[in-house]
């Protein structure tokens, strides 16, 4: 599993988020782990840590919100 930092661009219906990675690519992700259990509020511009599977690098799971 690859873990990278990303920036939230927008919130989409169904608790999905559009994120921008450091290489300017855009991906979709959903909350997982502590971010989902604790109802962490994510706003555009927030930095997050995202985990991707090796097979699909266009969708990920948001692991936690990072300090700005």
C-alpha cells in the first residue's frame, strides 16, 4: 500500500472527496479509520494522508487529517 499526502479540493456526495496529489494529479478518496469513526470535518485546502492500493491509483482512503 502506498501512503501519500494530498490536498482536499472539494467534497462530493456520498462522503467522497476529490484530492490533488503533489504531482498535480486528481483522485477520489473516502474517509477510513479514525477519520471516519471520529467524524473529522474536511474542508477544501486541508492536507490529508491518503492510502492507495497497488492495483488502483485513482481511488484511495483518507487515513488522517494533517496539520496545516
